[in-house]
């Protein structure tokens, strides 16, 4: 149980809530396997223990966009906790993953009884909303170059380094472009001296230059 408590603390919003107050289920999934927020028929919140889980959304014509990549400590099934609706996204393991599930009725009960937990949950949902608004702004760029530049400007550190959440193939999917288009645009920016591509990293060399292109 101490191990699960450390996982709770990684989520930030669950924090020091005792893990032993919940009925916990641990599941391990293979790379490429689909997940749900109702394992064994119970509506649940999922916490990533290890591995990665990709969050996808699909349009009516079947085209998919990668919204996010979840890592250890990240959660899913949280934003529909109080609505009773099904998740509007699809979850797929990027690589083998272990997920800890908490029954939603028990989480709801804990929120009613613990004001500090309820406040942290509200703050967590606000962060989710802000993240989705940034993703919408990013994906509405009219060209592949605009979407890539917007991504770099949004995610670069003060030193200019962009830490990818997954592979460049995953990055292409998250920007709603083909892998070939991503490599082409990266090449254009690199040739212009605006970025460098050491190994798997992306380093921005001219924030001003990217703003001008954008």
C-alpha cells in the first residue's frame, strides 16, 4: 500500500489522501492495447504507474489526432468524474503500461468529505481546461509549418530546448500532420538556422525568427 501512496502523491491532486480508503485495481497492458475508464464494469479513475498512454480524439471521418501522452502520475477518467458520461477520447498504450484504477464512486465520496481534496481536484480540472485550449489553438494553425512553430514556441524551455513527450512520429500525429511533413518542416527550420536537431532533441536557436515566420 505504501507503493500506491507514492503513486497518489505523484498525481498532486490526490496528494496524501490515504490509498487504503479506496478499492484499488492494478492492470498491466501491452503496447498498442486499448484502455477504458471502466475496467471490470466499474467507472474508474486511472493513474499511470509506469509506461505511457496516448490520448486520441477521432473525427467523424475516422481521422485521429493525438491530444496528449500520459506518463507516470498522470490520470485519465477525471474530467468526466461527476458527469456519468463516457470518455470522449480513446486511450491506447504507447508502450507497455501499468495502470492503477480507483472506483469513481469512492473518489466522489472522498471529494464530498475532504474540502482540500475537492479544491485540488478543481485546480487539476482547470489545468486540463487550459491544456485543451492550448491544444485547440495549436491544432487550428492553417499550415503544417504554423502548427510546428506554435508547438516549439509553446514547449521550449528558457534555454530553447524542446523535450518531446514521445517519438517524432508521435509528435507528427499530435500536430495532425504526416511524419514526412514533420521532417520536411524541421529541415526547413534547421536550414534557416532557426533550430538545431541534435539526436532526438529539438533546440530553438531563434525565438524571434520563429515568431516572424509564424
